[in-house]
């Protein structure tokens, strides 16, 4: 990371076994200065230079916020965040280097903006904590502090499933720091507007500053902050509320707001999101889109250029002035060649054994600094590192190294200890197309034993053989693929190599001889697991509906993330009105903590609404009020451990099946290894209000244990589901769903003509 004056590069290194900051002059000559960053071993990251290139602010993984002076080399702890809840970026420096602005978590889980005075070594909270405030940044002249804040993010901040469904936005605000500074958004008269337009026109005509003129950077800002009534000097910038994730300062009066798209089910597979960079100019009081579709964006220190990434390419281009007309400045086209950095030819010489040695040590450092238990479940980390180190001598590949990690980290005795990735050769893969069918061999041919239905309106559940016009039935034969005759025992899947997503002509017919055969065009899919899962769920739902005469609902929860969110939304609310429910969480691979799902399952009738016509309506409407049971198995873990745990703790109903996995020390992000590999250090431990870790390495034991007997399953039975049906029907006999009876309509005139009418309590006649 280069200093603002362009003379020094700073980088973090653990050459001595601990992270330290190294400073090297631009010319590469002279001594490299090494600065120790903290009082104890930790991971330090996100360094940021002060504008005068004399200090660096940074964070550590133990919630510390720091800065260090390059001359004194003494690290100063600015503050410690309250909790690890979506930490903000590194503190922002004031233009004079005397203040730091940062956000800090509060007891409410919201964040507030703080200002730290280096001179007084004191922090002051400057927002009231009644909103989610973050990403503060000083204006280049030091008169203002910009930040974002949200008042609709509370529900989205919860660690439960339905947090996905709550949209959140941030607005951008400006805080006027000195009390004698006029509002930058004060109403303007027509004369002032005309003068501003004239000034803007003059500025537009000006060329670049002459060499004998002083640059703006020579102007020394002197930041003055008056804390009294500072909350009354916060103004909203005229920018629409959006999903702003960060603010960056440009030239004086200019800021950049980085907007992120909403989270989608496949966001983890997509890598960094595409950002839209909005620019706001305080002098013009308007905003535009500077650039869109970028993975990364950073303006230069003087605000004249920008570094950004689009796709896999990096660009450095000049920042064009904002247009003066009503039309916004058009953003540069994606993937253009102007300003593209020539990175295609960059190569790095790698010594794998040297890398593996560093990575081995790094893995133990990650466990040391991130694992939730500072005593590491009783394991002596230094002794364990020494014990396994001799195996490095015989490592011949990156896969061997991961094997060692798997063995040695098993000593930590914890779930969620995952290892993978790294710099390994990637063999070219040919994607086989799949038709969404089961086959059996008959008469020397492949015969369709089962054809899986899909949801052909759903891009993730397209079934190739049930598309309109295909009209294929189980029992027919697959005779040829793209003109190639297919017979057993040839590998049927070899005929579909490289066909996923492409048009394929298959010949099918009712006779193995080819009589009455016909050609149909299909589009194979790369993965049919979703089709098979849908069939399993629908078969279970229909079985429950049939065996209970429509009285009991069936809902499968494949995870406690997007899959569980989608499934619960679809299957639970569509079956409201049934008397009871079976929640099947077998094979639940976790995600979030489904406290909200349990709340839905536990909801009682609060009231009933009646209209003159039609059926009564219960409140809440989205609830099933009768008995409930949950099916579990050993393949349900993480959030799939928590959900049955909560189900039991809240007394919702019985658990049926087998003990869950037993992994409830979760994850919240760790440093990447130098070759792109990863290792986890479980750091979010879940325990009960009685002060016990009663799920990790134990799992949730069912109330009624039922194994999946292989013989019964092959015969078409599901002993766990069948038991659940019987249990819930038995409970319906004892505790039927409450059915409130509509009360008689009131009659306020049921009195004799000689007697005055009796009025309801609290009502007076005149």
C-alpha cells in the first residue's frame, strides 16, 4: 500500500513469526523499517495511511482499532469494538491527520459513528445510536463528515432465515463539524443559483493547473469539531436510499457511494458482487453514476483518477467531471480498453515447498488467533505444530498438505473444521448432460424406469423429459443419441458427454427393436439433484396428505439458508388450514439460526376476524395451530442442529428419527492462505441460557429414535416418516386443533319500549 506522498510502500509480513508492518522507500534503497503492530499476537489487517504519510490506522481480529506513528513506532489502541457483528472498515483519517472516524457496535447491535482525537486520546460518539450508522469519511477540506445510516435494517440484521426477506437501505448524510460553518444544503436564491452555474461554467473551461501554481494538496486543512449539538448539524444528502456498502472521499465536496446488489441464493458462487459507484458533488447538489459493474473501486488521493476492476481486468482512468445538464454523465463501458493495465503477462515464480512451509505455520496461527476457545479445547498448539511438522518433508502435492491439515486439525475436536483449496492443477472437465431419469436394462437396451417431474417455469428445476411436446413415458426405450445407436452394456452417460445445455436428438420408442420409434429434441441439464430432491419432497408430501386424509401438512427444510427460506415460504403457508404439521429437517446442512421458524411453528391464536360473508380469519393467519413433530437424522447439522434444539426448548413437539450431527460452533470468516487455500477456525460458539455447550460434539437426541432400515427403504418404506405420521395422528386424538366458536352477535336494543336502553360500559348519553 503506497503512502499518499508516493514515497513509501507499507506491507504486512510475518517473517519473524508475528505480523509486523514493513516500510520500504520507493526507490527500494535504504533500510526496511519494521514496526510491531500490537501488544499480543493477532492478525492485523486493513491498513490506511494518514494524509501526511506519517501514520497508519489498522484493525486486528480481536476487535481492536489501532494507529501507529512511523517515527515513534509505538502502536496506539484507539478503541475496541463491542462485538464481532459485521465490523466496519478501517477508520478514516481527517485531512489534517488529527482525527479518526469509525463506527462501533452498540448493545442494540446497531452501529454508531465515533470521532477519536489523537491529541486528547479520546473518542466521542456523534450519532445517537437510533440507526445503523457506518462508513464515515471526512471531506477533503475537513469541514464535513459523510456517513451512511439506515433505519430499516433491524430485521435484516437478525441471524435468522427471514433476514433475507427484509430489504434494507442506507441513506447518505453529511455532518457539519464546526458550529460556525453554514449548511452546505441551505436554500439558494435564483441569483445564487445563477452565480453557481456561472462558476461551474468557468471551472469547466479551466485547463489543468499550471506548473508554477500550487496544487490543492499544499493547502493545509485544520479540522475543527464542535461536539455541542452536533446531532443537529446532520443533514441528508439528496441521494436516493440504496444498499450503500461504503463511502470514499474524492476531491473537496465530492464523495463516492458504493452500492451492492441484493443477496441472491447463489451469491456465494458468484464471488465479489458487482458494484455501482454513485458520485455526489456538494457544489452541484446532485449525483450521477460514475461507473457500474465493477468488482473494486478506489479513487486516487488527489481525486483525479480511479483504479477499478471489471471482470478479471484492472483499469486506471481519469475521473471525468460531472455533467452540468440534467442528463447524468454516462459511465464508461464495461470491458473497455482505455486505461487497462497489462496484467496478462504477470508471472510469479513459486517454490512450492517454501510456500507449504509458510502455509503450515499460517494454519496454526489462524487457529491460535481465531478459534473461539482461547484454551483450544485443551490442546497445546505449539506442541501439536511441532508434532506434525516432520510430515512436511514427505509432502509431494498440495493435496498431501491438505491431508496433513485434516489429520492435525482433528486434534481440535470440533465440527466445522473444514480444509480445502490451494494451488493445484485443475484438470479440464467435460460436463455430462443428464435427462432427469432412472434407467434399467431390458432386452439389451436402456429403458426409462422413472422420469422426474420438474417445475419447468423455474430455471433451477427444468426437467428435460417433461417439457412441452416431449411426451415421453416411463417404460419406453432410449434407442439412440444424436444418431448413435445405444445398447447395453455401453455406458449410457458417455453418450451425453459435453451435451449439458445443448440441443440433443434422442430416439425413443415402446419397442427395443426400434419399431414405432420417434426422434425428440431435448436439452440435458448439468445437474439433476434438484429434480431428485423435488421428487422426494413431493412424494413425502403426498404420502402424508393421503395417509392423514389431508389433515396434516408436510414441510421439508433442506437447510436454514435460502433453500430453507424458499421451502418454508412455499410449503408451510400453502398448507395453512391443516390441523397439524410434520417438519422434516433430515439432511439439513445448516446456514443460519432458525429462531424465526420456531416462532412461526409456536404461534397461538390471538384473535379471530369475521365478516358477514365467508369463513372466519384467524390472527395470525400464517400459522398451523395443531400438534407438530420434527424428523431429524445424522445428516442434519449446524443450523440443522440448532433448529431441533430450539424446537425442543420451546416445547413445540416431539423429535423423531436419529441424533443430529452435533456441530454448533459456527464460522464468521478467516484469512485466506497465500495460495488461495482455506482452513477454518470455528469461532462462533452457541450455548444455552443455562450456561452449557450442550450441542457441539453431542447433537440433538430424538424423543423417539427410529433408524432408516435399509431393507424397508428398498421396499419403498420410510420408517421415520411413517412413525411421524402415526405420532401426530395420535396427538390429534388427544389435542385437536383449537376451533374458536363465533360468538352471538350483540343486540344493543333488546329492551322494552318503557325502559331506557342500557349503554355499553364507558358510553354516556347526552
